[in-house]
């Protein structure tokens, strides 16, 4: 209710500036959208541009009077509630004002308490009018539904009368196609509308020409056989959408409503019903589905951030899109000076407009970030641009921050996103908001805050799809529950992220999230320390998982275990199949590390070196060097309808697959190379390499 109050729109009109300032001051304590005008003439354009919910006007003004203004506004916008301000001498005019539709008037001088009471009354009046309007609309919709139901019943009754009494004139002139057919497929009766629909000149021509409905009229004859089976086990009317063939063999879509007419003993006699040509409707539906599919593809691109690999910062982005296309987005970039710049945003609404706004916002952020890295300057620039292009009732909640890993500071602007949380050893720090959401006002009302960071800090930020998840009673999940889940005990970042999302999902009864969810976790690590969790960058969505890590941090066993566990959770593959996936993944990842980025192929082929301490020494030297250790491993896992596609890409020179010998050949049994690729080909449905030879894609089928 408090949010609804803030969304109310007010216009205050008075030729005395002191009064407009006094009233607007009171209003802005509670309401956001308050505009003022010094005359009725000045107020008219403002009202036409955005009609107010509540209008407060002086009665005695030079030029257009308050009564005239009220009458003008209520003719255009009858839902507006109008309050007048008048002196004791204008009481008669005030009475005339109320006759013209005004709601209430206040006598000058207006006290603070009188104004508050008047405003509360006006707000209550406006809400009541809205409720009555909604009730009227609901009643209107019920009447429409009832009329539709009555119309359908009348159509059925009309058809029965036609069938029973043979009213040929009504039958022939009905606007929809009406028919009777034998169970075997002979057309027995047809009206003019049906004949025209199928491209025949007359019903007689159609009845004479059509001897097998399934073969001649159905685009797929098997569909009629299936429909007959359903009608045999069905009583009453049955509706189905099918593809039919016209006389010229062109295909069109028909909604057929029919029933099986039976004898008193229940034996099937014939079929009767009516057809409607829905070709245009289907085309529009397919066009809409195509547009939504394109919007989803665009939005999926918006969802995935750039994911730089930082020296001391681990990046984890988890995304769960709602069933509808939405407007959440996240981006994470590395500046030229080695700082981490991130942006998390939630655009109001769903559908194509929200996706377009999110896409525009992400592109704009990328452009701005090329020259500007200060969060405040970025937010101001985004606000000034987005204010001009988004809809009037849209806003953009945003969190923009910069982490300086050398200075160990976080500089941020928090504008409408739920308060992020920093987990620091045995305490939790909730970040403070610094401004209003973007796009609300032309001039950004925002500031930035810089706070010190500590080693091992973990920053958790998320959009309101988490906090506004609702249970069956309508209660929201809320920020407090997020804090309770996090607790004060230090966990692995992946565990914390999954716990938050799982708890919110359980809270809402396992139902799909009604709003998009993006959760951003940034962990400060010292890569020189011996930690089990090394800095990496990770993005996960329902159909994709992206992972980036430096070679020096890429423990093959740990990374393999993470992805195999992730694949198991997403696909529910049995243990036997997962073991094969693990074997293939491990071999390909080991190849990317050793043969790709570390370039150890020549040493692995030399049995004397490989079987001695020399190889381990070379391995350790390279993996800890800047030349080889700083190279990255890029892993992507795509979940498709009936398969999983996993790709592993290194930054090495690549190799020629045709030059890899068959390890099973008797001449190569003593060689140390080629066995991993052979094992992968044996356990995966498909193995492909790019032209360079530094990226392998493995396909695993789900329906084996």
C-alpha cells in the first residue's frame, strides 16, 4: 500500500507561489510524483501530458478559474479527484465547484493538519473510485464471458434444431462451415460457408467431389483416424485445431468442433459439427511466438556477462530467468588499470520492452565503461540517457561498483537493488543505498560510497527476484531470510549461492520464480596462498554454465568434479553415465592444461623425461610462470533438448588432430600420447575440434 501511495500523481495549481510550495512540501514527504503550476493555463499541458490522480487547485485565479479548470479536467479524466482551496468569501463559488464535480475544498489559510486530512480523504476517494472501476470492469468481463457462453449454447441449440428439424435456410446461410459426415469419411451434408472455405463453388460440388475426407481434406490423413478414435471414447463436443487442404491443395488452419451422434443404444451413427478458418489467427500467433523467441535469444545474450579472469577476485554469476522474458542484466569488466567494474540492474516489467531496455542498458554500460570507470559518473550518464528513452512508468534499479584489488576498496552506487551483503569472517555488512533508481528523474539523485575491503571478503548482490519470492500466503522471502541463510560461518561461494536460490525456491513451494533472478558473488582471494578455492570466473543459467580460470589455478580434479556434479544435478544422469562423462572431461581438460597452455607435448612423448622427476620439475616451472601459468582455460557447458555440449578451450598454439596416432595400433602401444583422445571418442557421442586445434567440443546424448 505504501508503494501504491508513492505512485500517485499530484498537480498543485495556485497563482500564489507560497501556497504551491507549502502544499508540494507536504506532499513530497509521502509522494514522489508532485508537479506544480502557477495558473490553470499552465496546468493544462501538464495534465494532458500525464493526467494527475489528484488535482489541488485554487478557485480564485487570474485567467482560468479553479472551477473552469476542474470542469475541463473532469471532462477529459473523470477518475481525477479534485480538491479546491478557497477563502471564506468564496464559499458559494466552492459550492459551485463541487456541483461541477469537485470532491472537497479547504478554506484558507490551510493548516498542516487540515491539508493532511484532506489529502488522506482524497487518496481514499481515488482508491475507492479505482476499486469501483475495477469492480465494474470485472462485472463487464463476467458479462462478456456469460454472453460468450450463452452464444456458444445458442450455437449448439441452433445446430441441433437444424439437424433435427432440417431448417435448410439457416443451415445454408450460417457464417461458419457446418457439416455431417459418415464415420468412414464420406461427406453427407455441407453448407455454403464450408464449401467456400474449402474452395468449392457450392455444397453440392463439394459433397459430390469429397468421397474420402481423410485423404482429400486432411493435410495429414492419420490425424482424422486419431480424431475418430478420440470421438469413439468421448461424449459431447470435441474441439481440435487441424491443417486442412483446399480444392487447390493449399494448406490452411481450421478449428473443428464436432461430436459423434449415436443411436439410443449408443452405437455411432455419424459425425456433425462446424469448422472455423483460423489461418490468420495462427499466422499472428506464430509471428508472436517467433518475436518472443527472438526476444528470448536477445535476452539470453544480455544475461551472460563478459567474465574477466582477475588475479585476486573470484567471480560467480548465477541467473535464473523467469518464464517470461524479463529485464534483469549483469556485466562484469576489467578496466585498463586492473580494477574490477561491475553493474547489476533490474528493469521493471517483463516481455519484449523489458528485454529491449535491458539490452540497450547493457550496450550503453559497455560503451561508457570504455572511457569511464567511476560508478557515480557511470550511473549519472546511464540515468541521463535512459530517462529519455524508457517509458514513463518504468524504472531501472541498479548496483554499480568498482573493486580496486591493490587498494582493497569498494566504490559503489546502490540505486534500488536490494542491499548487497559483505561476508567478513564473523560478521555481515549490509551496503547502504546511495540514490534513487535510474530513469526516474532527469537529474540523477545519487552519491557514491567508498569502503575498505579485507582479504577473504565475499560480496553477495542480487536482484529482487530473490527477496520478492512469495509463499502460498503471499509473504515475501525478504532480505532478512537471505542474511539468515548466509549466517556468520564462512562457506564456499558456490554453496552460499546455491543455498540462497534453493531456499527461495523452497519458500515459494517449488514454483518457478515469477521474476528474473541474478545473483552476483565476488570473492577476494590471494592467489599466492595455498587455498582450495582459487580465483575463477563463473556464470550459470538454466541452459548454460561458463567457467574461466588461469592455468596456474586449474586443478584438473577439482574443476572436473565441479562440472560433473553440475551436469548430474541438471540432467539426473545415472552414475554409470556420469563416470563416462567424467573420464572424457578429465582427459580433455588435462590435454588443454598440459598439451595446450603448458605446451608439454614434446616432454610427454619422451618416455625418459616423462617417467622421471624432470617432467614434474618442468611442469611446476611452467605452471607457475607468467608465460604459461597466466594463460586461461575457457569451459562452456550447454544443456539442450536431448544432449549436452561441453567445450574446453585453451590459449595454446593448438594441434593437428590428423597427426595424432591411434594408441591401439600395435606399433603405438608403447607411446604416451593419443590415449586421452581415444578414450574421449569412445565415451562421448561426438568429439570435434576447431580449425586451430585449441578448442574441443564434446557431445553427450541424454536419451541413450
